[in-house]
């Protein structure tokens, strides 16, 4: 897997030993209090990869 060419000044390497900040900042005022329901994804049909056949 190749890494994209990112500017190290704008995207410094991640230090896994660095502490995680407690306050990730306030959310935007337009952010809703609750998230909408996730859309229902269609199930694969018979014969498609990952499809499940009905019992006979």
C-alpha cells in the first residue's frame, strides 16, 4: 500500500505515544444534536457475491 504525497508541514506524522486531547473543540453551531437514521443498504441478490440462498 502506498502513502499519498502529503505536505509534512500541513500533515505532520502521527506520534502514537502523544497524548490525546481531552477537548476536541466545540462543534459547529449547525451540528444537530442527534444524527439521522442510517440508510438501509440493499441486500445482495441471489447469485451476487456475498448473496445468501434461501433454504430449499
